[in-house]
């Protein structure tokens, strides 16, 4: 069997909050294969965001292992993790995090600054990514001229522009109304089906989670339910 | 998943791309906050402009003094009578004529570092030509005067050794005298003027020399042979007494040696024994220029301090505004890190913003400095000399100040935790 895209073993993350310590993750173990569409749910403070930060190479675990495509991330330095974030991971945030007073196409172009794409190709690649989310006609607009749903689609195009292996979406519909939420989820669904993009989506909304193929539930820093667990247990038991 | 064929850049090309993008983002960030950026640059602008104007005025003054000194004569060394105590009556420099023609001869004979030497006596007298008259300085000098003072004639010729020896009644006029006695355009050569009722034939007119560094009109004079002067004009009781000896050293570098040799030659001539005080003083133009040079040095240092403080304040202003910028753009920094910016990219981003701010300020400062220099030259009529080196240095210093003071905010930005930064409200 090929190496899973994500292999997390016995992951813990402890924060110091003043004198006290908080255990945000208490030994999470899971694997995600290429092409999966996984939703991670749980109440706030359940550890799902901490897991996302570690999966996104923004944070490092206190203990445990995280292998992305077979590479142990915990051992890498800051620059290498920055490169992995740039080339292999796309981020979508709850609050979009677009640069204000900067056009949609320039926002989409942003990750290409830090990568090896020649300057002359940046614009066409950004335009292609905008086309994938259906916003070619809004390329010259700045975020304040776009609706919430459009802004999130620009953010999605930015996440896709470097052709990542993994898309991490942290409450991508948290700031959207239910109709636009459905549009965004449908778009993610479609990206997963047609391009085989691996998507990990964090949400506290069961309806959004239902769109995914697999739902992992967190509580108090531990996995309490994994809808694919029985199948996985059968498939990968030693 | 279909991966389009992506062309990748080499390291050098990627670095070039980063520099270009970084400069573009920096310029844009500054342009978006034009008002704020402009005010921030003000310190830099004033500092750089002050440095350039200061150096220009200072160099202009130096050059002016230099030109004055050169116009006074080439590598000139002067001997003037010194303080004497004769029979209990004490007198200061120049009070008594202790110098004689034989001192000049002693210098001419005994000092190898001197190429020409002359002496002079002066007296103010009325000069009459036709129905015009003018009070001026009659100066008795030897023909070598022309060479020592580096003062050629504009028309006619200087008097000759022979005319000096025979005490010929010939005169060479300064331009101011010509202007006051003759009609415009008239050539004074071969006309006859009267000094103390003695007719003198004008043989030459001196070139214009202008004001001396102490504000005296050097062209207001009439030169006559020394021997003629003491006999016909001054009516000297004792012949051979001179007021001042001028010597020309071989080279500028030879001036100190010439001073020493002249001193010992004159001491010997005056029979001054070891330990006795000189009854004369040997001076160079450096001695005379020394006082004004010291004053201008103090002024220059003062201005340099002011300019440095201005640049320092400008630098702190840049640091301040960058700290504000880092705080304002915390989320943006977090986002850039999340999508792949390395710490050094963020560092470079803010450093280049500091550099663009300070270099733009420096550039405007250079322009303002040139303008101020021009205005000073034009309105105050001070001599100024723009120095390209000072412009280049001021510009480079402004850039360095910006990068130096930008480093702390840039480092702060580069060390932000991306997770914290992304959560920043």
C-alpha cells in the first residue's frame, strides 16, 4: 500500500498559559489518504484547530509524529516548513485573510511570490486559478467590492494557485450565510471529485461536515469518533 | 491530479524576482500612506539637505580663502619688524623699523628654499594727473615684487632692475588709481603723474587683484622703485630701512623650511645670539588664515552635529513608523507566512520599506540641499562649492540610517508567530 498523505501518530500539543499548561491535543492518531475529503468536527477548544495548525506546518507538536507524504515534519526547520506550506498546502480561513486594497488577481498571485514561478508566468497562473472558482470577471476588484462568498472563492483560488496536494480549510463557511456556504462546500466537493484534491475541513457545523466523505470528531484533545474507522481498521490492520 | 508543466527559476533569478516584488510591495505600502511616509521622511530630508548645504558653504569658504591666498602670492613668506626694546622704550610688532635692505640681501644669498625676495615701504600720498587727484598708497618695491606677489601687469611693463638701481622716476599703477585719475578707455602708459610734486612716468598698469582676505582694495596703489620711493617720496632719514620683506618659497612644501632658514639668516644678520628674542617676525599666509580656518572648523563641526542629530531623529522616525506598520499589518504578515513566506522574506520586506523611505528622503534631501546651496550663493552671496562626494555620502548615510533603524521592526515582524499573527484583530 502506498504511503498515506497524512500520518499522525500519538500527537500531543501542550501550551503554557501563564503558570498553567493546557493540553490542546492528547495523543491523536490518524491517517488520511490522497484524494480523501475529511471533515474534522468538535466543540471549540476540542483541539481541532490545533491539529489543523500542525497539519498546516504552522505549529509543531509537543510530542508524537506527523508525516506528510512520508516526510517527518517535526524534524524540519522553519524555512523548509515555509517551503512545504508554499508548494504543497493550500489554506482557506474563516475570515478569508485577503489583502485589502489589493485586487483579486493580485491576492491569488501572492503565494507565487515565494515560490519558483517566473514572474512572467505568475499572472497567467493566477488567472487560471481564478477561472477555476469562476471569478475571472472579478479579477480587477478589491475585496471590499466583493461579496463574502466571492471573497472566499478568491481565497480558495489563492490556495489552489500552487497546485497543492492538501487543502486545509478552517471554518471556511463560518462567516457566510447558508446559501453561500452551500456554494463553497459544493465547490470543495467538486474540486475533490474532479481533481482528486485532498481536503481537510474543520467545522463545528454538522451539516457542512456531512458533505465530506469522512468525519472525525474531537473532544478534549482526543479523537472520539471517526466515520471511516471501521473500514480503515479492516484495511490497514497489521 | 493534473499538474501543469511549471517552469522553475534558478536561485539567482528567484532572488532577482524576490527583490523586484519586495521593492514593489514596499513602494506600494509607502504610497498608500503618503502623508505618513512624507512626514517620516522629513527628518531624513532635513538632515541630508543640511549636510549638503553645510559642506557646500564650508568648501566654498575654503576655496575662497585658498584663492585669496594664491592671489596674494605664490608660497609667500613675510618678514615684518618685531617687538623691540630699545633703551627701555618697548614697542609692538611693526613699531620700529628693524629690517633693512641688507636683510633682503641676506635672504637672497643665504636661503636656498627661496626663489625670489623683495621688500617694501609704503606711504599714503596724493597722486595728481592733469586736473585729477587721488589719495592712495605709494609702495616702494623692487622689480621682483611682480614675481613674488604673483601680480602681472595688464599693460606696459613693470619697472626694471636698472630703473631700481638708478632710482628712475617711473610708476606702475593699480586699477583703482587708473579708474580715479584717467578717463575711461584712456591708456595711462607713458603719461606723467605727480607724486609729492615729483613727476613720474607711468610705465605699466597692474592687473586687477580685487579685495584682500581682510577686505582691503589691493588695486588702490601705485608701485614705484624702492630706491626712488625712499629718496623722492618718503624722504627717509636713514636709507635702506624697509617695512616688510616678501619672499617666495620654492614650493608649498618648502614653506616651513624657508621660514626656518629666513629666521636664522635674519638673526645672523641682526647679530642676535642664542637665547635672545627675535626683533622681527616671520609669517606665512597659513598663520594668517589659521584663525579663520579654526573658526570655520568649529562652525563646520557644529553643523555636522546638528545634521547627525537630524539624521538620528529621522532614523528614529522611520523606526517608529515601521513599528506602527508592523502592528497594523500583523494579519498580513501571518498570512504571508502561512502561504510560504520565510522569516527572511518578511525581514527583507520591512527592511526594504525602511530603505525606500530613507533613500527617497535622502534623494529629496539632496535636491533640497542643492537648492538651499544655490539660494545661499544667490541671496547671501556667499561662495559655495557643491561637492559630489558629500552628496554621495549623505545619500548613502541616509540609506544606512534607514536600514539600521529599520532592522529592529523588521526583525520583530520576521519573528512573529504565524498562528498568533493570523488571529490578530
